[in-house]
């Protein structure tokens, strides 16, 4: 399928769309050009140790610095990117940029583990592990400083291939997290089989834990299961102190949310670290 536009001259390009869903092709073409012109940015949101509140790492979150529309959140452009092969090039950039940033921090004496979101299509490529290991090597960042966040969907789309890639990454020391846990279709029985280190409880459970006994109970159960499987539990979307306190009492290991820190450009992280006590993980 070919796309033709004549806004600033003719752009001809085959996006390899693999679904029939509606895609804003004009924006997608612009995104790919923006990606190649250096218009994407990563912001970093700290993950805090629940008990000490010290910064334990940071999740890289992509934004698009659009020349006319300003700084765009991923919700505006990622869904379309994920329906095309643009997501693969974008994810290569995100990995390279996040690991480069980790190496810059490292050189300045800040050992900040970084988490990167990996879309299902990325891990479905045979080259995924090789690319990640090459980037770690290039930037001289220890594998233990990288966590890849995948969704339940990724695990279920091509289970054997994805599991094999995750197993290899973990063997090299990379950590694996399941993002937005509780929103997908992973059967609990599958959990002990999965090569994962960390469960991130979805924000939709966290925001309702105070007015829904059911949601609070689900959180308690996820913590109990993760504990018994030796996994780290992260709560995302922690917006206020009472929630942070209750999650800590319930046994959550790490907290992430606007109530602790919003995602920020990389230059803010060293300052946040000193403010948090700077007792972050060292390799
Ligand atoms: P996610 O991976 O679950 O990331 C957390 C999202 O929740 C971020 O939104 C973050 O800003 C937001 N958030 C964090 N704390 C709070 C809170 O206390 N309250 C509320 N209301 N929101 C909070 P963001 O940056 O807009 O990203 C949205 C989603 O886009 C991410 O969800 C992730 O699925 C995807 N995404 C972001 N960056 C990347 C990337 O580089 N690659 C890929 N493949 N996906 C990405
Ligand atoms: Mg995430
Ligand atoms: Mg998440
Ligand atoms: Mg989420």
C-alpha cells in the first residue's frame, strides 16, 4: 500500500500497515520524518523505593517535539505507529537514546537504572535481543541497569518466540517487567512460567483502591502472588500520599506516579536524585 502526499512536495512511502484500522497516514509520515530529524524526546519518570522513597530508577517515556503542535504525548502518535513498521524504528531510537542517557548519567556518577517500553511487534523480531545487547555494549552500560517493560499482549501474541527472547535477555542480566498488569488476559496459571522479574500494577486498580474494596483486594492478591514467585511489585499512577502509604503497607516494592514525580526531561534527574537521598541502586 502506497501513500502519496503533496504538502511539501510528494512523499511516497510504503508504511507496511498490517491492519485495516484507521490510521492517520499524514501524521504517520510526519512522525517518521520527525524521528529522522531528531524531533523525538524521552522524558523520565522516577520509580521510588516504597519504604525509603528514594529514587530506584526511571522509566523512559517518549514525546514528540512537533514544530507546530508543541510537545505531543505518546497517546497522540503511538497507536498509529504501532499499527505500522514505524514502531520498530521508533523503538530502536528509544532504546539507543535511553541507554545513551544512562551512560551519560553513569559517567557523571549517577547510576540510574532505566526502564524502556517494548511494544509487542518489537520482540516478535528475531533481531530484538541482538540489538539490545549491542546497544548495551556500545554504551558500556551493565545489562542489570536496563529493565524492559512489555505488556500481557506481547507475551500472548507469539508466546514461544517472545519467551525465548525474554529468557535470553534475562540470562544476560536485563530485567523484564510486565506493564499495566491486570488489564490483559494473562491467566494467573501462566505467571510462574513467564520469564519476568517485575509486575507493574495498572493505574486503573491503584486509582480505585480507596473507594473499591474489590480493587484493593485485587492489589493485595497481585502482591501475594508476586511475592510467592519472587517478583518485584511496582504500583503505577500513584497520585497522592495516602495511596502511597497504603500501597507501602500492602507490600508494594516500588512506587511511580505524579504524586511522587512527574516525567521530566533528563537534565532534571540528577537533581531529583540528590533530593531523594541519592541511595539508588548501584551495579
Ligand atoms: P505506561 O508505560 O504505563 O507509562 C505510564 C504512563 O502513565 C505515562 O504516560 C505516565 O506519564 C503516566 N503516569 C504516570 N504517573 C501517573 C499518575 O500518577 N497519574 C496519571 N494520570 N498518569 C500517570 P505517557 O507518558 O503519556 O505514556 C502513555 C503510554 O504510552 C505508556 O504507558 C506506554 O504504554 C506508552 N509509551 C510511552 N513511551 C513509550 C515508548 O518509548 N515506547 C513505547 N512502545 N510505548 C511508550
Ligand atoms: Mg511502561
Ligand atoms: Mg505502565
Ligand atoms: Mg499504564
